[in-house]
C-alpha cells in the first residue's frame, strides 16, 4: 500500500525533472572531458599507483596527482593527498598557512561550517587562530542570500589578509554561492587590496557547476576527498589548489617550513585517488540527480525543499523541511534502512558533543563518514529540516529516497 502511494510521486517527479537531469549530465560530460584531458596531458600510467615508504621523496604518484589537481582547477599548484585527514584539517592547513599573528580573517558568507569554529577559536580553543593572534570577523549574507559586498568592503582593513567564502550552504538554510557570482567579489576585494588572499571552502561544490572559484581568481580552494573530488572511491584525504604564492605558504604548514610538499609517503596504492578523480564527474551527477528527485517529491508532498527541485545548484546538499520531529526521524531511518552498509541500524537523535540541539544522522557508507555516499542528518530543532547529500549511483539514491518518503507517509498525519 505504501509503494502504491509513493511510486506515482517518484515517477511524476522523475519525468518532470528530465531537463534538469539532462543539465546535470551535460556538466558531467564537460568535467569528464576536462579530467581525461588532464590524465592524457600528464600521461597517467600504472607506475603512478606504486606505493612509497619513509620520506616519500620524488613520489611520482603523489606529485602527479597534485599536478592533475592543479591542472583541473587551472591553478599554478595544488596539494592533493591522503595525509590530509579531513575537510576541516585541509581548511585549517590552508588558513594556518596564509595567516600570521596580527592578521585578520574575514569570513564573508556568514557563520562558517561548525567544525571551523574550533579552528578560528570561537570558544578560545588552544591552538586556534585566535590563540595565535589572528582575529576573525564574520560578515553575514544580505537579505537575498548573496555576499554583502558593501559590508565586506567596509569590514576590510589593512589587517585583512584572507577573505574567506564558503561555497556550500553547509547545514544552514541559506543559498549556496555560485562560482560565477564570486567573480565580482574577488575582483572588488582585490581592487581594494591586491595582496589579500581569497580562499574558498569548496566542500561539496567541486564539479557541480561548469566552473570553479579558481577560474575567477580565487587564490585557494580547499575540500575533502571523501566528498566530491574523491568520486566515492578515495578512502581519505583532502585537496588545496591555488596560486604558487598561496600553496607556497600552505605547504610549509602542511609538513614543515623548507620541506613543504616534498615529503609524505603512502604505502597503500594511489590508484583509488586517480580512479576517484576519474569517477568524480559521474558520481557528482548521481548525487545531484538524487538530490533533485528528493526535492521534487518533497515539493509534491507540500514540503519546502532548499534548493527547489528546479533551482540552479552549487553544491550537492539538499535540505528538506519536514516540519515535525517524527518526520525527521522517519526520513533518516528510511535512508539508513536502504543503505548498503549498516542497513539494520536504526538512527535516533542523540546529544552529540559540540552541538546545542540533538542530532540524528543516517549514513551507511563503504568509506566511513563519506558524504559523497548517500547520507542524511538533521539537528532536532525547528523548522525540522533534514540535510541529505550524496549517492554513488542514482538507482540506489532513488531507492533510498523512495524508502524514506514511504516511511514518512506511514505517519498518521502525513
Ligand atoms: C564537510 C564540510 C567541511 C568539513 O569537512 P570534514 O571532512 O567534515 O571535516 C567544511 N566545510 C563544508 C562546507 C563542508 O561541507
């Protein structure tokens, strides 16, 4: 009976989304061309999968992966490697590389992602930027959800060293920022101070649009390899791509001054990083289709979806406003039950350290915590929205979305 209710909605959503899906596939084809052109230019071969030990001097696998990454982002240099433990670690290495005592970090897209609070030192964390003597100012987005350029310009001082943008909505209901909309911001802040670094948190954003922030002069982009750029294959790692000036500073923080990118061995094969990069345009497309499907089904059920099913996207996150705690829990449990790993587990809201409200998380991924694989989480507070992202294949994503909506339709008032 449940499937009788849900299947017509899935079918309707899917047929209404045909043009949207075709757009995602066009972007996939474009990035596939660019990625493969880079593989050809750098003559990627089986020798690039060979492990190294010890210092890892002249590790051709690591060096070539980083050259590919720079090529794809159209930057002078890149760091792309398993030694970066997470997205937060990658962003922290970038920030600590660029900022010195007395400098100011200007975040221009409102409150940054939760895990950056510790890096900035919002609560005076030991080892934070704040302890180092780096101050942070946050400029909120304007009413329309865009970067408030006049406010940014008046917040800039001679101490402003880094202007920081977060591309993705993260776990907030604000819109994501399109790379092409960053162009005017980058140009204008650099007009005011040509020495300022523009850094972009590119988590969840890579390969979603036809362009990247670096195409418009961003000095540094950073992201996680267990999100978009790892294609669902990379087992760990992060990337930073940017100007020689920016990467030159950041690489000294990555390892040690004077050593930089020259060290770092990896005894497991680099094959999953290359294969992941090859897969990434396709995997991102699968995630985008799954997100749009969930958005449209939610809309057909009278719920709000952010972004809307037909809106232009700049990241893979889909917020769905469920409206009640019961629906949040049911939706997440439906996603979990349809996951390949830990399908038997049933997530419940819990008091997660560092969060004020209870949080529920559904994730059943091959790579622990990978959110390019389908996952869904929600803080238990109004408006009771779930944040869903990822899917390695559209068919499995669709199956999970169907299961999750079927589960909320079981709730009496739904
Ligand atoms: C995921 C994410 C991060 C942090 O990455 P972790 O790998 O979870 O540490 C930072 N910023 C944004 C926008 C993210 O989506």
